[in-house]
């Protein structure tokens, strides 16, 4: 298993600003992912964070809006850039062991409100 | 297109078995059935997964029909802490394939 922490746990931001969310894992993992959960909705995968290379983004998500870093096997960041109220969501980090993880472990999420 | 269909919500009495159905009529031979749940204000939690045989662990049992077009997650003795949204996900066992979460079933365990 893995223990995942996210910072901040929640934030309220102004339109047009950017917020960087950190994800820290207590052990080295192979796969790290970022999801978004809009109010009352299910989870949507934003991207796979790749160590040492550019993240792999899902359809509808672009690097300019959601830049991602993954400098090592235990840490990743997601930045929400030039925020608008539509970006108000819970952002979740998840991790998996191995290249085909049967189980993903999810962090507690970061609740973002954009005014 | 959604790969799975689940009821929007269900109620279950505390102490009774909760049976959550999932239809996946277009499932392929290399696709597994996974179940996750999300308790309010927490990240999703893995429950169980299977290919074609029934599976059981400390949390739940997974019953997959012989034609694999549907499955049922069973929580044998539901408690109030089992109140959550339960997601049934079909995913192939290939590198890079991720979990696609549908709307799930909101299970309310009632005292």
C-alpha cells in the first residue's frame, strides 16, 4: 500500500491566478496520476505524470493549463493555471505500483474554489 | 460511450448484505471488472477486481456471471461506514490503461 499526502488540502483562489498542488508518497511508485472531480461528478483523469519527461495528457486537457512535474518516484506537482470559476473542483493524486497496477491508491484530494 | 451501467442509488439496512449490480455487456475478453468506492470527502478506495471467476477478500465478494456481461459486488454485512459511492470499472490488463470512473452507485446504509 501507499500513504499519499496532498498540499494544500483546500484553497480559495482568485480568477486569473495559478495554484500548484503537491503530491507526496511515502514509498517509490511506478505510476502517478492526476484526476479532477467537479462538484457532484465522478472522477476524470487529467494526465499521467511521467518521471523525467512530459506528462501524458488525456483528451481535453493541455499542458499549458495543467503543467505537471514529476522529478522523482515519490513526488509530483499539478499546477492549475490562469484559473476560472470552472476550475473549482477536487484534484486528486493517485499512484500505482508496477507498469500495470491493479490497484491505484488515491490521495485525500485538494478542494479548490475559484472566485 | 459508458462501458458500465449501474443504478444511481441504493439503500441497505445496517447488518444486511448489500448487493450492488453492474452491467458491462460489451466487455472484452481481456478486460477485468474492478470495484472502487468513495466515501464522502475522501479519495476512492480499491475494493476488489476479477476477470471471470468469483473473488472474495476481507472487504467484499465479486460475483461475475458466466457470460461476463454483468457482475454483483456483495458487502456481506453492511455498516454505516459503508455508505459511499461505489464505482464499477471495466479495464483491460494492458500497460498504460487507466481507470475510467462512471457516475457509480450511491449506497446509503440505513440504521
